[in-house]
C-alpha cells in the first residue's frame, strides 16, 4: 500500500487527536499572552507570576514533593516486589492486599489519612501518646516541618503498590535457571537481588519512575484535599498554585502563563531523564 | 579430590516418590553419564548433587564429605544448565568471572583465570559481548567457561547439548570430552541421548522410572545389558527382542522358529531373545524372512524384515539387491545372542 493511502485512512483519527491535544495547548498559550479582556498583553502575565516569592517556593516545594515521593515509592515498591516474589504461605493474599492503596480513590485515601493524622482526634497521635512514644500530640498537618513529609508518606503509601506490581511482573519473567546459576556460583540472597533481580527489572523501574515523575508533577488530589497548599504555603506545589490562581482567584491568564512555564520545565526534565537513562550501557532491553 | 558417592538417594514431591533409592559411586576424575528416557529423574538426581533440590532420603557425599545439608556454594561444584542460564545483562567476561567476583577474588586473578578459560574455549574475541549477541554454540562455550573458571571438584551438566543443531552437537561432544581429558576433573553429565552417552562416557548409569537399571562402561552395557530395558535402550538401531521359550538348549520363538544357542541353558517357559541388528548374517540355510523395507546408507544396508512373527531390523555390510516383498534367509550369530527372562526382564547368563 502507498504511504499516502495509509495516511488517508489515519487522517480522521489524526484530526480528532490533534484537536483534543493541540486545541487545549494552543488555547492555554493564547490565554497566557492576553489579558482578561482578551487583548494581547505580551509577557506581562509571565512577569506577574514570576515576581512573587510564592512562585519560587512552589517550584522548590514541587521538586521536594516529586523527588521525596519517588525515592521512597521506588525503593519501597521494589522491596515489596522482591518480597512478594518469594514463595511463602499466603503470598496470593498478600499480593492482593498490597494493591489496596492503589485501588482506593485518591480523594477517599486523602480524607481518611487527614483524619488519621488529625492533631486531636487522629488515631496516629492517639497511638503514639497512648503508648508513651510521644508526650504531647504533634500537629502533623499544621506543623510546617512535618506537613510535607507526612503528605509525601501518604503519596508513597498510595503509589508504591503500583511500583511493586510492575516490578513483580518484571521479576516473574526472570527464568528460575538464573537464580540457580547464581546460587551455584555462590551468590547470597542479597547478591541475587543486586546482580540478578535489579539489573533484570531496570527497564521496568526506568519506565515506572518516568510515570511517577509525570504523576508527581501533576498530582493535586492528595495535597489539595488535605492542606490546599498550607500551612503558610509549605505544601503549595506549582500545579496547586495554578489551580488556585485559576479557580480561586479567577486569574486565568496568569494561571495560563504559569502553566506554560511549568509545561516547558517539565518537558525539559522528562527529556533529560530519558536521555540519561537511555545512555546507560544496559543490556536487558 | 572429586569423588561422588550417592547412597540410596531418594526424592519425593509430597506423596509422589520420583527417585526410589539410587546408589552410584563415582571415582575422582571419572566422566559418568546418567542416561534414561525423559522424566526418569536424571535432572532431579543431578540437582540433588548440586544442592538445588533437597535430598528426601539417603546420602550424597562429595570427596568423602556428606553434603546433604550444604548449600550449592559450599559443595564446590559447577553446573552447566540446559538453557545455559547466562546472565543476560553481563558480558561474556563478567558471566565467566561472576563466581570469582562473589568469592571476592582480586581483579587480576579474575582476569587471568577468565582469560585462560576463554583461550581454551576460543572465546577471546567475544569477551566484551553480551550473551544475546552470541550463537548457540558460543553460548554453550561460555556456560562451560563459567564452570571451568571456578576449577571445581565436580562438573555437573544437564543436557548441555540439546539446544544445538546436530552438527554442532557432534563437535561440542568431542570438545567436552577433550576438556575432560585435559582437566581430569570429575564430570557428571545428564542426557536422554544414548549415543551421546556411548560416545563420551567412561561409565554410563542407565536410569528408568527413578531406579538405576545398570551401571557400566559403554561397551559393557552394549555387550551385556543386564535387563530388557537396557537392552532396548542402548544401541541404535535398537536390539531386536523376540518372545518365546527355551527348550532343549535352543530358543523356540512363538511361531515355532528354532534358534540354536551356543551353550546349555535351563529350560524356561517364557524367555526373550535379543539380537542386535548387526548380528544377523545372510545365510542360505538360515531362517526365512520377508523384506519390508530396505534402507541403504552407503556403508551398510538396513533391512526391516518379518522374521519368526516379529518385525526385525537387520544391518548388513553387503550391498543387497533385493527389495520389499522379496524373501531373504538370515541367521543370528550364535555367540552374540542375549537371553532374558521374560517375566523378570533380567538377563539369563549363558
Ligand atoms: N517440582 C516438581 N514437583 C513434582 N514433580 C516433579 C517436580 N520436578 C520434577 N518432577 C517430576 O519428577 C520426574 C523426574 O523429572 P526429571 O528429573 O526432570 O526427569 P529427567 O531429567 O530424567 O527428564 C518427572 O516425572 C517430573 O514430572
Ligand atoms: Mg531433565
């Protein structure tokens, strides 16, 4: 078949796709360079959003949030996968249970955890003070030093099962012979993990990490539902800043400008990430 | 050094017993081949020696030391797997040096030993390659090299040639044999291919349904199979087995054909006579046989014929001009006959 004929068949789908993707992007671009009345305003909106300190803080918070989450999601997820790949009684049940946090809707999880971390009524303070670990209850979600780590912990709890399931699938595709060969070669369990399991699932971890980066950069639900960016903007990440300036302050044009900047930075980050990883001399492709 | 002694070894999976008490004594430096049909428990036994499979009963000792409860790495063995089991994300060099690296050997020592094994196996040009960029034969050599680098007490092979094409298999057979002669290390080798066993082994262990049927040198097994199973399993084309009885110092086939025996044998109501295909002679006074198929291979002619009510294979050095449907007269070499008790399957010594 000629390539033009193929194009003809694909055209309707391409047009729909183009409109679905290109239109919102283009419209955001348009919004970012106009004022509220629709008049062209050059880079005014960009200047306006970059000026306040809060924008910089939101950027820093975003990086803290994304990297803090991903490190623990990947490490905890991979360790869980390794555990779930061993054979022991009740493994099937444990695999199913592990998936629960991922299956629970984000808003439900956020609300539940918000209650559990509540300063006065939360079960966590109750248990910690009750057993004497803590003298006085901690304001987990109101203390500026604890709020971000707590939110990251909730985010890790929500997504590590995803990592675990993906890595587990990768581990299950490793032929048993390789473990046996390693055992004959004198490997201990942790040497098997390091030299056989991890290299074999590296492509999976790479792909999953990329997804986690994208999800982390886009995540709104947990933070917005629990702290809305507070206290004192300690948990304000850029997506929430955009959301709030658009739908709470109704500054659509400034929100659009911030979106464009954020989009550009995100693209750069993701590109660097892919480049760095594909440059490694990995073999298990 | 590398003697292996297997005493009444048993293996069960749950209630199902796979190995029913296997005893084999392997001397240091010997090349022993475990052969038998698929599913008879060869791999299981080999894996028990390696420490990859628990030993349900009996004892396995390496170099005089019982290893039942030792993990593989404490047994000083090396194993070549049927699938080769090369680490896909390591180069040939890293694959071969992996065990030394785990043993915390120095870089220089690893390089030197890997280099030496690679030279012997002709792998020098491939050291930096990954397994997926190697041919089947090269992978096989890497698997061998990985075992050789360790200089173990015992090499274990589980059907290492079964993934290779016929020509390469013949070549690798002789390479493995040469390596054995050079290294003089004990080798235990599993195969279902009796030709592989016959051509390579110092001694063959024939297994069947979880028991040892016979242990002996290749020619021992060929010339004096201990029972009907070994008689039928060793040799290609297989030994012809005729049912009948022994009376008056002769074998009487079921259809009444009389075949003389060279020595007095007690009468027996049910016996099986074994004749290897190459032990038939053309003989104008012999037993009449109807020719079914004729297959000339050049050096010899294989003839499938109906003789004494059985389909019987004969191999003749002569070039035969007869064809299917015609008749032939043949007689077995009296001195090369095998006689078995048909009920117990055991050989009747003549
Ligand atoms: N893990 C297992 N559980 C149950 N049965 C097994 C297991 N592994 C092997 N077997 C059985 O043990 C028998 C011998 O297997 P194996 O040693 O692999 O045979 P071989 O190598 O001679 O072909 C087979 O009948 C096989 O089905
Ligand atoms: Mg096998």
